[in-house]
C-alpha cells in the first residue's frame, strides 16, 4: 500500500489522529499545492482550485480541516 493510501485510510479512520506534518504530506501527495501562509494559516489549493486554509494545533492537524479535505478529495476523485 502506498503512503498516500495509508494516510487517506488513517484520516478516514480518525481525522483527529493525523499530525500536521502527515496532513501536509497527504495534501501534497494528493496533488494539492501550497500557495502561501498568512499568520498561522497555510493556504492549499486543489487542482480544481478549491481553497483549504489549515493550521496546526500543537503539532496536530485539526479534525474538521481533515474532514473538509476528505470531502473535497472524494468529490474530485469521483469526477475522474
């Protein structure tokens, strides 16, 4: 199983369990592009130009942001 697939599975099983570094790795491996940072918010864009601001909470990804990513990821992969 590829790393991307393992991270997607981990995110689906428990969105609160991803570290912020793992979340950014997942975004990158799914084709999302880091655009810029404003304060503590890091702005990522999907290939369809969906904007996702994310921020770290003591080194962990925020669960609601992971769920938002998964929702958009599912929509985009469904259209392929």
